[in-house]
C-alpha cells in the first residue's frame, strides 16, 4: 500500500514541516521507498547504503539495474562516507552550485553498495535545492539514492500527479509537493579527472561551470548522438528515455517556417483522421490558431489537433519547466504524432534539445 501526504506550502513553520516528514523519513531509515519533490524533477528515494532498499527502487521503476542511481545528501559532511577523493576544483563547483540542480560523479567509497552504482567504481552525488527534499534526507539520517520517480521509459515527473500515475501501489510513500521548478533532471558532471566533463546537460550549463573553474568539457557521446564506438559514460543516457507513446518529430528554424510546418502537419492529420500534438511557443500557436480557423471547422480542429504551449519564446526556462508535462499531456490526449519546435543548443537549450532528441529518437529536422 502507498501512503500519500500533501505538503504544498513551502513556507510553513519548520516544526510543522518536521512533523509532516517524520513518517516518510522513518520509512527511508527502515529501508522503504519514498517519492519526494526536488527542484529538478520528483525523485524515488531509498537508503543508499542498503542493497535491499535500493533493490526496491529498481523493482518499482522497472529500471535496468546496470543504470546507476544518484545519491542525495543534505550536508557536505555526508560526502566523507561516500566518496574517495575530491579535487580542489570540485570543491569550488560544489560551493558555487550546491544545493542545486547539478550532480557530481566521484570515485566511490567501499561503503556504497555496487547496486547503487551499477557496478561502476564511481558514485553520483547531489544536494537538491528544495526544503522538503533536504529536510527529508536530514531526518532520515541516511544518504538517499533517488532516480527520477517515473516508470522506466516515461518522461520524468514534474508534478505529484505524474508520480501517482506511475508509482501508486508500487512504493511505500509519495510526498505530494509543489511542481518542479526546473523541470529537467540535473546536470551530471564527472569530477574524477583533471577537467570536469558533462555527462548529462541540465540547468547548470557548460558555460556556467567553465565560468567558475576555467574549463569544462562535454562527453562527445552527448553531442554526437549515437555515433558508433562512442558509448555514453553516463549509462542512463543510452536508454530510450523521456519517450512519449506517440511518434515525435522536432523541427528547428525561423518562426514563419515552423508555423508552416505545423500547418502542413495539421493538414495531413485531418486528411488521415489522426490526432496531432503540437508543441510550440505561445507566439507560434496564436498565429497558427488564426490560420487554422480560416481553413477548418472548430470541431475538426478540436478533434484532430492538441495544442501545447511551452511558454513565451523569450523564456527558455519556462520551456524546460513545461517540456516533460507537455509530453505526458500529448500522450493523455492520445496523439498519434507530436511535432515540437526545438531551440538552439545555447544555455539551457542544450539540455532541452538533449531531452527532445531522445523523445524523438534523433528525428530533428532543420527547416
Ligand atoms: O535531477 C535529477 O538528477 C533527478 C532528481 C530526482 O535528483 N534524478 C535523476 O536520476 O534524474 P536518474 O536516475 O533518472 O538519472 C541519473 C543519471 C543517469 O543518466 C545515470 O546513468 C547517471 O545519472 N549516473 C548515475 N551514476 C553515475 C556514475 N557513477 N557515472 C556516470 N553516470 C552516472
Ligand atoms: Mg530518470
């Protein structure tokens, strides 16, 4: 049975928060599973030092067990029992970005079960920037291994209701908190070498990292896609992640060309009696709606077209925040196909395009 608890007010009195978190924290210390909100996406947590507890995560998610987990901590002091050596530049990055949406990969300490790290000799660690997550970890008294709280192969959950849809009945506890503010999973950064290497792009960008420590590389497997011989060093990146049920196509180009591509896709959806999901900026969708209303009946548009806005073209963070929930909404709306306007890979656009390419299995068209 899954117990649910709602904590929506992030400014509540700390003693009231502790009272609410007591039960889920006890579940974690007793090697049970708890889904909880973070600033990136919801996580499914268990005691990282217990093989038995970690096994329950893989089972609930249906996740391949060679895909390692991120261990979440609430205090820097917890690193001592988890990692072997910390480079001076990694310390600088931790003080610049923690708590926050970045995960560091260190050489692991013998205490960390190999079930957590998928057999690797490194371990990924993150301190989330979220009052519920931090306090839950602290009260549990253990480091908390937590992948995203979705069924394996589904988009990561950014709302409590996504977690309930995927994991109700499969985990011990779900904390229903506020919507995730970042909306994309953390940047994963390898800090075992002389120069940091991004293994998964996120809100903390290559420019931001280089801005603190002078240089930062990106794992070529991310940029080159599935070039043969380039196995991603972050094992999770090789799975078909973030994928909705529908066939996805990503289009990149000027607004006018994008709107024309959307219009053509609608024409063929109506012709083939299909249902099309369209994800674009609100500015694109306003123009498109006007065009469609001159060509089709409202009821035909409603039947065949499902419009999802990823916010204003001026706000890339909003696009990041909306992306996974829009993919889920298109699935719920039973779209057979989804066409999505992509963006340039600058700043957070790098992470957005990384997730979009996965959702589209690489199908990106420049028009
Ligand atoms: O924002 C996030 O990171 C969320 C929240 C819950 O914190 N968690 C998350 O976990 O996205 P997950 O398990 O869905 O993704 C973990 C990623 C995977 O791509 C995995 O392969 C990589 O981190 N990873 C974990 N340990 C690693 C290691 N030792 N070396 C390289 N990559 C690692
Ligand atoms: Mg995940």
